[in-house]
């Protein structure tokens, strides 16, 4: 049976909640595809997330692995285009680590493009009325770290496709004044992103760039 791995993160930076963890049960509850869906919450730690993710990949051998991260301040669900081979932390992770200009993989390339049909995902969410756009930066914190670790693993694992999607705050837990979307909409959007990724191996050609 084909397995899909979907991960979120625990809260970080003093926040009490993280919508990427909160939405996982909703996606599981609504999952009706024949593929097996496995969900997990990763520690918001550079080293800890790598260990947890590699253990999940070894145990479940997914054909599709997608990680989610919180991008507070964004207004849309944003599939990420590229992971870069650098950890450069503005704040400490949940284990107190704060790497600066450290390569994620000494034997890896400078970057990897997503293995997801990111523009098709945006098109599907647009049609459903869920705000979405392509992002070309996953930052340099633990989100990008996990994105790169996934892509590096996929580069040596035939049949494995990987990617990363950032989400905004949920309206249920957003700090005052922060852009947000309802948790149910976030969960529906992520479920649709997984379904689109399973149904499309190649991406459609449509505008998805930015000028800044």
C-alpha cells in the first residue's frame, strides 16, 4: 500500500500552539483516499527534527512525504519552491541550538527544488477559494532544515517525492492582529495539496513568481 507521511511542528518561540500540529487530526479524519496517511509532530529542533524525520522515513517508507511549517505573518498557504543547504537561526530552536551559517549536509548541493506540483496545488486551492501562492523562500530556520533533509533523502531514495508547505496562523490560536485562516480551511487546503500531489507527478505551467 502507498504511504503518505505528513508532519507538523510543535510550538516554538514562546507560542502556545502551532497550527501545523493542530490541523493534523482534521486531515486524518477527512482522509478517504486508498493511500495510507501517517501523521506526526516533529520537535522544533535542528538535530531533533532530523532524527525524528529519518526514523519516520525508515519506519514507514512513504512514497510521498510532506512537512508543514508555520509562517506567521503570511496570509496564504504557501507551497515552497526551494530548500537551501544552510542553517542560519535568528532565534534558538526548542533545544537551545542556534547554528549560524552551518551547512545542513556537507555532501549535499546548495539547494533542491520541491518534488511537489506546487503550481498545481496553488491552482487547486484557488479553485476551492482557499488563499494560496507559491513561495520561493522557506527561510533558514528549522522549516528549511526539514525541507532540505527530506529532499536530500529523496535524492537517494527511488520513488520518494518530498516537499514543504508553509501555513499562516489559524484564527483559533493567532496572536492578536496576525493574519490567519480558519483551522478547518488550513486542514482542507493541506488535504487537497496531498491529493493533488498524489494525482499529479508533473506540475502545470502557470505564473507563480514574484518581483520581490
